[in-house]
């Protein structure tokens, strides 16, 4: 049995493994960064730590909402990244047998973004593969941008 944080993006339910969630914060002032993809909205200063923020709506190619409710701080590729979502709903437990493999074509999302589909009663929760949301090239680009302090970047300094 695994636990997932369930959140909504453009009216759909998504989940990420609870163990990857550091904290959930209200939206705050995001400082834009030059030369980053448009789905990276910039960085936030969270109690002295600089954290890049990815707008998951833009990354998944869904219509961005005017609602910007929560940032889920997650661990990804050895660093912390904030994921901008519409709302965070709950934490659920899903058994392995309740997670179906991803269909080859699913709502226009890239299959590598999806780990599986969790089935709870009449609900379907798209379980995201966090490590596939950013390519290694995008991670290098973020690492070169100001401030993101992944363990790899700190070792280089």
C-alpha cells in the first residue's frame, strides 16, 4: 500500500508519492528566471532556500487557470522543486493492485510523465512520474540558473 498526495490540475485529479512531498505552501511571489522554459515560472525564496517553481498546467499542456492556489514542494533529481497546482485535496492510500498501467494514449499527456492510473472506487487518479517531468537537459539548465541548490550543484562549488 502506497500513499499519494492528490491534487487537481485543470479539473483532473493527479497524485504523487507522499514520500516525495516535502511540504505544501500557499503561492507567493515568484521571481522569473531568464532562459528557462515557459513552464518554469521562476524561483521562490522559502525560508532562505531558493526553489524553482514549475507550473504543472503548462508542463502538461492544459489550459492554465487563473487560480494559483498551492505549491507542492517536492524532491526531484536530488533537489527541491515547487510544483504549481490548482488545489491540493487529500492523501490517499492505494494498493499496488489498484494501479493500472498507463494506456498508450492518455488525454494528450506524454506517457513518460505518467507512472500509472490509481483506481479508488469510481475515481481515477493519474499518478505522475516526478523524475520524468524534467529531462536531464532541463535539470542542467535549472542547475545553471541562479540559486537552485541541488546536492550536485553544492558539490561543484
